[in-house]
C-alpha cells in the first residue's frame, strides 16, 4: 500500500517536490513501531519475510546502480574530473570525520566518511531529464561526478567492511571475483552469435522472458559467489549490474532495462526504503540532544564534502552554475541508507549516529535539489530576458 501511495503523493501539486523514496521512508516510520505500531518491533527482525524482501530490494538497488555505470559515456574530462573530485571529497571527509572521532562524537569514522562522499545519482537523473539538462555540458559533468559518487563508496564498502579472511587472502579472493565478473562481461559483449541474439529478441517479447531470466541468474550467481568469497552481497549485485549494463546495448537493451526497472522499482526496491523507515530509530533522534545536533551538522557536511570539489570545474561551468552543481552533488539518500543499514547490522554504528545520518540524508534529498532547481530556473529566466 505504501509503495502505491508514495508515488501518488509525490505527484501531488503542493509547491514542493518530495521524492517518492523520502515518502516511502516517512510512511515506513509512521506505520512502524516508533509511531503507530501497525508493524510491531517483533515483525522487523532479519528473519521476517518483510525484512527479507527489504534485503532483496537493497540487492536490486545496487544491481541497478551497477547497470548505470557507463564509463564510456563520460570518458575524457568528465570522467577524470569526477574521479579527482571524489578523491578530494574522500580526503575532506576523512579530515572532518577524524575531528569528530577525536571529540568522541562518532565511533565508526570510516563508515561515516564514506557516507559523506555519496551522491544520489539515481535521483538526479530524472530531475535533469525533466529539466532537459541531462545531455547538456552541465548535465554530463554532473552525472559523471554523481556516478563516481556511487561507484567509489560501493567499492570501498566492499573492500573494508565485508572482510572475513586475512587481508592477503581477501585481496586474492576479491581479484578472482573481479576476474570472474570481467570475463562474464567480456563474453557478454563479444560473444554474440546471430542465432542467440534472435532467440533473445524473440523471447524478450514472449512469456518465457528468457533475457530477463538470464539477468536474474547472473544476479543470483554473483551474489552467491560473493558470499562464498566472504564478500557482501551488495558487491555481487553491483557486479551483476555492471555485467548486464555492458552487455545490454541497443534497442533490445533499452527494453530489457525497462523490464528490470519494473521488477526492481515496481516491487523490491520500495520494500528496502519502507523497511528502512520501519527500522529508523526515531526515538534516538528526538530523545537525544546529540542526534538533534548531528542531523543539521551532517546536512552541512554533505554540502561541504561533496561541494568542495566544485572548484575543479571552474573552467567547465559558468559561475552561476557552480552552487547548483554542488547542491545536486550533495543530494544523498539511497547509499546513505544502505551504509547505515550495514553499519547497524555489523554493530559498527550507534543508533544515534545512524538516525542523524538518515535524517540528514532525507533532508538533503528534499532541500538541495529544490534549491538547485530554483537557482537554475532564475538563471534561465535571466538569460531569456537578456535575449528578449
């Protein structure tokens, strides 16, 4: 019901554009044990069916993020600047979080630092598309930086927080996993017998949906393989997304992506956001002065850490495009929620910090795109008046 209600509410004309994922989390909080209690605390344990579907939604979320990684589209300066800017953000985050750690504000400095460097690329794409700015110079540089803002944190999370073996053994297993994923991707891109392509085209429009089933097989296989190697399932899901994204090109590839989007966003991903809302410790947020103070602090740090590298784009963007660029990059929610979920599951993050990070991420998804939109609209209106 929430998954149906959220997009309807997001379409309501109230003068404020609220992302559907924010509404899903808010409604999850409301029906959860913290507010109405329609879903009691005992129903949100990890063994419960609803929570299992939420974990499936997390896997699908990272799967789609992997599909969105299109390095060829941003090759050249957009990609190089995106990588450099994310590294600058990472160094800024480490410096800020080290200070917070020394003052005993947080005890999971690396995890918080990674959360500060993320960008909600999946939320920015539709915004730029609606504004007809996706394929402009501004849109290309922004989406390149946002893409690395998803790619970088995922890799760091997989390397640091999913280790079950010694570092040498884990590195070897990681390398073997990467080799398996790359081999699958290369085979998918280059081994394209005409008969197989025709079979895929025919069955994509039939009840068998063979290409979709193959995608689900690859997703399941790499998730299981990641688990066997002591890596987190999200890395397997992300790798599967990259493999499918590289293989699925052309007209049929676009249709396949639409079908996978329908499966993920139509059913599984909403479970992740709603169950994340149910697990949101609202009490830690409003009962703890620490959480109340940390929420605006993290909101500002999102902008500082992700907005700081905008100086690298001073030769590529107009002066009045730089602040909107920084605001868009500081829009963080999906990966922050995922990182918080991992932090709580592993016991590395306190409830107060998790609640403050999640609250700040929800506010960033509400406020920063709206402010950036307003600035760009004023810029466009001024340009129109000058031409007139």
